[in-house]
C-alpha cells in the first residue's frame, strides 16, 4: 500500500449497475485512484493522492448526488 494514498469515502446516489459503471468510468479517467464501489450501500471508497475537492468534482461528473462521508 502506497503511504501517500489517502482513503476517502463518498456517498453516491447509485441505483443500478449502470450508475456504478459511470462512477468507475470517471474515476478511471481521472487516474491515480484505487476504488471500491459498494452499490447496495451507495458508498464509494477511494484510495488516492488527489484532493477531496478533485474527487468530488470527478464524482459529480456522473450527474449523481454525491457527498463526502469522510476519511476512512
């Protein structure tokens, strides 16, 4: 595990597999992230060097309601 990566948890209003794929797509495009999507609980955990603002802006590109839960 890279110590420079920080783990953040976000709540994303995902209702289906397509929503989760949209989240995967924007995060993969951003790069430098490792993430886990928990569709049933509508949570996305992200390990990244990016700032929370950058991650939020990226997740907002999905058009879903997104909120920052906090560091993990």
